[in-house]
C-alpha cells in the first residue's frame, strides 16, 4: 500500500493525528495508576499485582497503536473507550480502595470486572488490526530546548512579526481617528477574517491613542457574551470599583447603560470593542455611548461586513477592510520567525515562496507555519516535503483561506510531541480572548496529570518548558508587563481557540456549559466541565443538570453567579477553579471537606475571606491559590501534602513548616520582631527564625515569597540575628526563587553583609522590593548582591548619577524599578553597566526627570516605562532629551506624563520629544503615551506664572530641613 500523509484528514475535516492526544493522555493515566497501585501492594498484593500486569499489557498496546489511516474511526472509538475505562479504574482506586486497610469481596469483584474489561478492550484492538505498527516516539522537550531560548522566541514574536506590514494601515487609521476637525462622535470599524491581524492592528492603535482621551476601555467580545457583560466590563474600566463591596456586578443592563451615559456625558472617551459579532449587540452597546460632540471615538473589529457597515452609519464614520499581506511582507514575517531559531539553517527563498502560497497572506497562518519550521526538533526538509505535498494535492488546491488555515493548524498540531498535545488542547477550558496566567495554567496541568514525570525534573519545570514551547511554535501569544522580564501568561487567538475547542470536544477532553444551554446534552460521560456564566438563567440550567455531572473530575467557573451547586455532589473532583468569580460566599465552601480527591483549589480574585477548617483534611491537595482575596490567615493543616501555596500576604501556620512536599510558597507575612503571634487561635509564626526553620526543613522548596510588615515600636525590637539566620539558611538551601517584598531599607546592610560573604548557591531569581523612600543614597556595596535579578527600590531624595551607576554594577540584574523624588542633575546612563537589564521602570512622581541614555546604554533592554512631571522637567532642564533613540533593542515604551502644575505646551512638548526619539529606533517599538492629572494642566500663562511665584515664596521655609541642598525635593513637593 502507498505511503499516506501522516496528517491527512478525512473528508469531514477531522485530523488524522487526533489519536496522538488520546495515546498520550491514556499512557499518563496508566502511569499515575501504576504509582497508586504500587502503594497498595503491601495490603493487597495478589489482586493488585494482577491488575498491574493487565495495565502494563494495555500500555504496550497503546504504544504499538498503528499510525496509518486504516480503520481510523474504529481506532478513535477504541482509544476513547480505553481512556474512559482508565478513568473509571482511577476513580475507583482513589475513592474506594486507597483509604481501606483490607479488601473485601466487593472490591475483589470490582477488580475482576476491570480485568475483564481490559481483556475485552485488548481483544478488540487485535481483532480490528489496530496494533500493527509502532509510531516513532515523541520528542522529549525537556532535553530538546532550554526555557530561556524559548522565552526569547516569544519576545522576538512580540517585537518583530506582529508589526510587519501594519505601519501603513496603522498610520492611516490613527490619522482618521485623531482628526480634530470632527468633534462629533466617530466610529471606525476594522473588517477582516479571523487571523488577518485586525485585532493586532486595533490594539496598536488603541495603545498609541488612548492617552489622548479622558477615559478609555478595551473589551473583547465572545460569541456567547451578553451585552450586559460587555457593558459592565466597560464600566469597570472607566470607573473602577472603589472597594470589594462594589454592587455594580449585580446591576441589570439598563442600570449599567444609565450609569455609563451619565459618566461619559462630560468626558472625551475612546472605546475599543474587539470582535463584535452581531448587529443586535451593537444596537444595545451604542445606547451607553453618548455623542456630546467633544471628540469621542469608538473603534470596533468584526468578521462580518453587515456588522461593520451597521456600526458606521454616520457621515464621518469609516470601515477599513484588512487586506492579506503582500508577498514581500509575508516573506519577511516567515524569514524572521524561522531565522530566529535556525540561523545556521535558514529557509531558502524558493521554499518560502511555496509555503506562502498556502498561507494566502494571512498573518496568523504565516506565523504558525514559521513556528513549525523554526523548531529545531523538527527536520525542516521533511516538513517542507510534507507541506508541499499538501499544496500540490488536487483535493486541497480549491480550498478557501479559512480551510487552508485549518489545514496549517492540523499540520502544526500533528507535529507537537504527545504530552504537549494534551496541554495544548486543555487550553480550551478557558474562554475565548481570556488572558491565562502562567502559574495557574501550569499548576492545573499538573493537577490534571498532563505533565509526565521526568527523571531529575520537577513537574513545574517540565510544565514551564511546555508553556514556552507553545509560545515558540506560535500557538499561544505571550503576555508581558513591567513586573517581570518573562511572560506572565498567554492568550489564545480566536481561530486557534476554535480549532482546539473542536478537537477537545470530539475527544471529550472538555465540555463547555453551552451544550446545556443549546439543549444538546453530550453523549459522553462529562469529565471536565467549564462553566462560562453569562446570566442567572445559565446558572439555573447548570443547577438542574447536576445529576449528569456526578463523574466530573474538573470544574471551572468563570464570571459571577448568585447560586452555586452543593460541592458535596462532586466526589471525584480533582480540580475546582473559581478564580475571578463574583458573589462567592464563605459558607458555599463548607462542603469542601467532601472533595477527598481534590488536588487544585483556585479562589484567586473571589470575595472569600476565610477558608473552612476542613480544608486541612484534604490530603491530596497540591495547589491552593488565594491571591487577590484579602485572606490573611489559614486553617490548621494536618494531613494535606500541599506543594504550592499562592497568596498575597498570609500568616504561615506553624504546622506548614513540617510539610515535606512544599515547592512554592508566596507570599507569606513576616516581621523582624522578636515575637510570635496567634491568629484566630491558630499557632502561627511570623518571625525570621520561623522562616529559617521553614527553609531548613522544606528540602523541596523552589520558590519563596515574603512580605515584611512593621508594627508600632518595631524599630526597638529588630531581630537582626534572626534575619541573618534566615539569610544563611537561604544561602545553603536549594531555593531557586526568592522574593522579598517591602524589605526594610534600614536592614539593607544586614543583607549586604550576610551575602557578601556567602552568596546563595542555587538562586536563579532574586527579587527585592524596598518598603519606603527612607533610603537616601544607594551604597556601592549593592554590587555585591551578584544574584540579584529583580530590584524594586525607592530613594527618598534626588537621585544622583553615582546611585544609578552603583545599580548598574549588579551583574545579573534583569529588571529595575527605581522610584525617586527626581534628578537634580542630568542622570547619565552610559554603555558601562546594566549589561543584562531587560525591563527598566523609572518613576519621578514629584520632581524633574533628567534621565539620559547614551549610545550603547542597556544593550538588552526590552521594555521601558517612565513617569515624569512635564512642567518641572522642562523648567529644570529646559528640554526632554532622554536619549531614548539609543536603546536599539527594546520593543515597548510607556511614558506617563504628569500634567499637574504644567502648561499644555509642556505636556505636548514632552510627548512630541519622546515620540520623536522612539521613531529613530529600527525595531519600530510600540509607544504608549498617557497623561496623569490631565485636568490639572495650567492652560492660562498668567495663572501659571502666579502659581510659580507663590510656590517660590514658600521654598525658604522648607529649605531649612535639608542640610545637603542636592537632596532637597523640587518645589512641586510643597502642598
């Protein structure tokens, strides 16, 4: 028989390599089961041994599954049946057997049933000739590439490919929106198919122009999103909630419209509505966006021409249709993507032109294809031959662009290593356009059993490599901010999300609640259920279908709800994630003790204020995420084998120091006082000595975050000895990541003296954030902290060049966030120092900014954020010569112009100078300008002169407080 394309598809469009996911995941379940059953051998040797032998035989059958297309549908059905059988065995072993000391007649009968089912499954596999050929094993990513290289690929994607070909359209649309001749409300709609770059274009325009408006909002619309949710999102962006008791989440649609109409009444606003799907939705949304003829603007994107036309009915409105990239821009994107990883093996022009025929000028298709060819683990010549066969195939040559896009995703998915396929499809749990936090995603992968055990590797490390690999393959888009040099999370493009949602639905990996809403109840047993609440009606639908969810292993809630099902009905639950849901009450978690198999509990961003005591009885709990909840205390943990505690600032129970499995603890609350406290009667510890004990006993601890808190009279009770003991323990430990938040500036000498003599051996990331601006000068000894990678420091005086130079000597510094009162003289940053810095934040909220970069400065800088007072800077230095044009490698700059006590001409001059400097950088970095206190601009020249006279008359009174006049804050500090 002739050889068959391994990624060929059926006439129904189904991917022939879908089975790879099932093989991988089923093998993972068997691996976990074998581990569990081995622990039962002591009490039940005979029966467990027989079941282990059968599982091992089944695993060998899975490894020998045929890779051809013969009997493809039969093969899929067989593998799905095997996987469901393995689920049932795992559920029974964990819930019924693992806690029993003796195995009775009932248990022996159940084991016999499972053995018979395994035997029948194996016989069916042989009968239908499904096991005739063994595939080549998947590439082991852990050894294929390093995390650092993969992350850099994400940065290259951000800085290069997304901006290629957009300059012309971007400038045209910006000029159209900025036109000051049109004071009426103007709507501009960008029209284009999925993957054509309309969202990228819209976001670049929004980022560039939003600072010129009084208020702004950016909302992404899903197909199933209600207009009420869209309007509430806009309201919460332009008028953020003041406290956690904000009640607007419960308002009806009309109430939100009225509030927005009133709020926008006197403000010039800019709203971006991304991927709007229907005319009816626009008809409701526009009711909240008044036209007060003060130059407000609305930007929409859509895939539908009728929607675009309907949104732009005014004479000055405009529809811009995104065109496919031409051959030159398409080739540029492909070559940049491939050459980033294959500099020694670049793709030739002829081959690239053949590939571009298939991509049809669609940016997403080009990026995904480039990501596949850039993978060093994939033989480029083999891939090119396979893709060219598809291009020249008669059955494909008449395909439309959307069908080619699906074909490209088929090929890319087929060439993912087996474990990564499972992790990739799992992303369909999250809603479309959702920003997914990296920590949350990786710990969920681990809790679901999707990360295979690798000798000598922690599960987290393997998961992070998989995450970075998906970035490199252009299948997820990394998200960044100025708090870290690495991606904080990811977003899945809508077209790719549709692709994985379809596959995961076919394979029964994830079920979305919309199947209930559409009255199409799934035939398969529901194992993972993702609830995208958009109305109370959908919540009620879920409540009525709880009996069908009794075998759910993973339950995820998004948005808010007024009522939640009784948790005691979900006995098999391993993952419970309610992050960001509103309306969750403490008492709704009381039944959590019944979830004996729970591994992951996500409560981040909820209104829960305390956990039930019963949580300490969940012995399988691996990850507890309570960030952004305001929780400060934890119940007593007894049997739990917690691996990851994610929090903002909680008191560490004393019992937790005995947990041998802890790998990640962030962030716990400590004081440098010689005392311990009690919270709610729980024995807790918050001293450096207690932290030293935690580090000493927790041999597996990888990451530790600490927040220092002070108390009245604390300065008389500082436990310097305890702090040194803690730092000594860190230096000797295997800790890889240490974060010290609000570290006392007065105790920097302890840190410097301790680690100058004994630097930590294994520390890869060290983040230090000083607490207040009580530090008046930066010591040259700071350079002795050679392991310091992330520094947030506040200086309570005018910063001097020598202060910055002292920080520049830190050899491994990747991120610097420096806040000061200002600069009394030009603060020069030359080519000496800061050789590895990637993120620089410089804030002068009170005085002038004289920062100036010289040629060769900060050679690896990627992101720059600076805030400056326009009036003070111009008065003090006479210009805004920051030398930004010398930062050749950075990709994003955000400048916050503080308008208080400045003239309009000062603000405009600052913005113009920064934009001009950025325009000289070849990378074409993204520029984001915004104004703070814009209503405080002094437009009247006489009023400004009068204000200066008043301020200057007050200076001598304050001047007496400063012995060193160079330390004196500028006059803008005087209130």
